[in-house]
C-alpha cells in the first residue's frame, strides 16, 4: 500500500484502547434473566427512531422523514414479527422464546409498550411538525376550510382524475365483505336509498342501508395540490369524501371514515419441493395478498358500529384495532420531503472518491498495487459502479460474478452486467429472490439479465444468500488475475447514500481463490469446506467467531491484553451471547455497537459487567459490520468486515461472508478512526442499561462529538 497522508479533522478521536464510554450503566445483581426479548428489543430500537423524529433541533422535514421511517418500520414489524406470533397463538404452539415468554405474552407486552409510542407519534405530528411546516408556508388544509374557488378546483380534480378510477363496493347478502388489500387506504361509509327516485323494477335493491368501502387509488398522490408553488395541499380522502355523492346519485350518504388494514406478509417456501423457484415465488407473492389481517387502523371519529363491522369483516379483535386521532399512514407525507426546500432538510454531504481512484490510471492497476477501502456514504458509491462499468468495457476482463440482494429499481450495476454480457464476457449473477419485500423487483431483474445472456442463479435451496461479493477475472500477461469487492452493504446506489457501509477492493490472491470457491458453491453446489481467508456461513462463521472470543478469554486469563469491539445491526444468537458472557466473566473488556436488536443484557454482575452496549441512531442508518479482536495487542490484532449480523439466521440459514482486513493501514483506520469514533460519539449514541432501556449520552443541542459528521470529507487510507 502507498503511504500518502490521510486527511484528518481537527478533533481526532482517540484509539479505542483509550476511548471512554459515557453513561456506563451501573452493575446489577443477576436476576436469572440473561437475555432480552427479541421483539421487545426491536420495539426499543424503533423507540430510538421516534426519539430522532421528535428532536426539535433537526430541520422539520428531517423530523418528518424519521416519523415516516418509524411508521414504515412498524408496518413491517406487524407484517412479519407480530403476524408470526399471532400464528403461533392460533396454532397452539407452546414453545417459549429464549427469554422464557409465550407468544401471547409477547403480543400483550408489545401492545402495552407500543400504544404510548403511537400516541406520542400522532401528537408530535399534529402539535409540532404540522405547525412548523405551516410556519414555512407548507400546509395540509381541510377541504371544509377552503373558499368556493378552491373547492371548485378540487372538485374538478375529482371529476377528471378520481371519479373514473374509484370503485365502491357494497356489503350485503349478495356482496360479502370485500377483501381489503394490505396497507391500502380506504374509506367506509353508509348509503341509504332515496325511494322517491327509485325505479319500480329496482325497488328490491334499495330497501336497506348499506355499508360501502371505497379503496383510494394508490397511483394518485395522497396530497393533492391546491397551490403547489405556494406549498398548499388537500388530502385525497377529503376530496373524495366531499364528492362522494357523485358515486351515489339520488342516495343519501353518511360521513366517510378512513381505515387501513395490515396483513401477514411472510412468505413460506418449501424450496425442497419447488421445481422452479422463480415461478413458485411468483405464485407465493400472489398468495401473499390473501394472508390474514393483523392490524386495523381507523379514524378515531369512526362510529363504533362501523368499527365492529370492519372487525367482523377482517377477523380482528378489539386488541388489534388502533384508533388514530390524526393522520393515518404517515409515510404518505414523504411527498413533502421531495419539495425543493433545502433549508428544511439536512445539508447534503460532499462525497469523495479515494485519491488513487481519482487518477487516470486504470482501476485494475490501482487495486493490484494496494487494497482500497470504501466507506459509504462518505465515499461515493460511484466508485463501485464505475469499477463494474470499467470491467464490463475492459477487453481483458474474462468474467464477472456477483451476488445481488437488493439492487434498486434503476440499477447502473445491473445495466453494466448486461452490457458485459453483450460484449461477450462470462457474467454470472446470483439474484436472491427471497430478499424480503424486494422479491418482485428481483424477479424482474433476473428475467432481464437472463434475456441478455447473463447466467442467473436464484440462490441456494433452503438458504438465503445475503453475502455482498463481486469477483472480476482479468487476463494479464498470459495470467488470470482475480479482483474482488467485498462489502457490508448491498449493490444499491440509493441505499448507499443513506446507509453507512464498508467495502474492500482487493487483488489478494488467497481472497480471490476463496471468492472463486464461494461462487462455485453458490452456482454449482461444490462441497467447498475450506477457505484460506474468508469466513463463510453457514459453514463455519459461528464456530470461527467462538474461537476468536475464546482466544481473548485465554489471553486475559494469561495476563495478556484482551479486548473485543463488535459493530453489527443485531445480536440475538444465544450461543454467541453465552460466549461473550464467559469472556466478560474472565475480565475481557467488550464494546458492542448494536444499532437495532440486542438480546444480550449488559451490566449484570458476574455475567456481563465488562460488556457495554451502545446504539448509534443518526442521520444515516448504521449498517456496517466490523469485528475487532486485540489478540494480545500490537500487530497481531485482527479486524473483520462482512455481511453478517450475530443472529441465528445469519449463522444457520444464510450465506454470509466475512473477510479479514490484511492491510495494516486499513486495519488501523478501522480500529482507531472508525470504531474509535463510534465509541466516542456524544450526539447519536445511546447506552443500553441492564433493564433494557437506553440512555442518551448527550443532547444534540449541547453539541459534542458526532461520529457520522466526523467522517464527512475524511479520506480512507491510501
């Protein structure tokens, strides 16, 4: 590696060996409960997202964004996790969670904790965000408050853009309760016939009052412009409600009320019985719409009689009904985030391209000389996209192989792969069809790639391929040279702008050999069981991490330096947690940076008193995975990056790849600058307490060290 100077900001964080942890939790006596509940820990994570949303120091559109993230997270939580618990209850499954709770106990506790959070959400939106937007001239106005001219404008909009689309559905003896699609926005109302206008031969149809469901079209924006330039909007549902009589001429219509249904969205595949995974998944996606309802959101003003009807029609109970005294489906408000109002958002950051890659020099020549570390979003993702584009055009490149998990809708990377195939290169793409909520998008990309001659593989039976690996094979001087990109995040240009992730470009021969073996396993089911450098799940990732943890324990007991620092999204695997407990009991200092779910309980005497856990929730979604083991200190220390979280699914049901960092300068940068910064963070950090609550290190208004902003403009070592 070349030894050019690395630019550093004025306030350089200390190395992790000397970093102090503010707000260290007090040590508690062990009460016999070594683990936190997975679902409740996730709720606490989403509570931290809500804390960001209600931070008045943030620009108002950023607060709105976090409110939307909170609500979207919650939708997915109900669609997957709560639905799974409800299914366990319905089927009489008596198995307890690792922390000893039944499925019913978990559901009860979820609702107990969730309802105050929802009340806070609605209150903050109505009392803080909307007034703050109004001060900036952005208003969502009630139809009833508009003048005659404005109402006429919206009525015209209804007639031209909505009336032909809307399809009212009645409920009566010949029309059963209609299917209400997942997360759709609907209006419920009653209609009564006006018998004075009823034709004699149709009187039998108009004898009774009927309930009507109207689904609001998802293709129409929820916020309809009154004067878009002035930032004035009306709500779609209010425009429809005001004009609903057009749908029912000569009839009496009641007030219309909003409701929304959340359904189970988990897909269960018997892959061992699926002859064609792609077609099977397509069928399952169609069947997803028929899954059972798990939540009903209704306008708080909705009459109880109508709520009971909706409950009966959806099969839901009173416990599963959420009466919303405010805006329903907050993510729809993200329409406002697209407004050109830069003062109401965070200032865009300036991304950089690593210095060696800024030169006219061929990118392969650069990577052949040195490993290159990429740190997104601070390092531009164009570096990765350009690398693949250059590989596609380079006449010396013979083959490109890649794992695609989430790619986005308009992917330059996929376009480059198709270009490479058209130019005669051997291109292989493992497209993971089972990437949750991206299944349809990945099916579309898979078909397009196949049509361009790309060799497409649909993942591994019974396993989800979550690894982020790219292999480029290039002929150089009668020799084939392998270039590898290994990452913690997806090949997705959009998420690379808002997620923090790491990537490594390397021409290391052993890593290249391992990448080749990995793809042989993924595409040809080779029984590769030995890798020289890479650690691969489900082969040996858990076992290897256990070895590394136990080595730190042995070193501590031998009087040597021992320290573990781990940054991942979640930790729930009880086997690995127990190993960390054993290391803690031996005196090993363990720092965990866990953004989301943490089943490990820190600060318990004689169990985890040497373990500290912090969560970083800030402008960017922390997504990078880094594992550091001191190994007696000095140059023998080891650091790894990869795609895996510390969860049972990552170890046993996914293909994950973790790579060691071999370059000394990159290793030091990750250890001292990256991990050191997270451990010093005073703005975005919250410390997990032994009782499961989190305490903020410092208020954002007080200033202090911000790890995310520290990385802006910071070069990776080159």
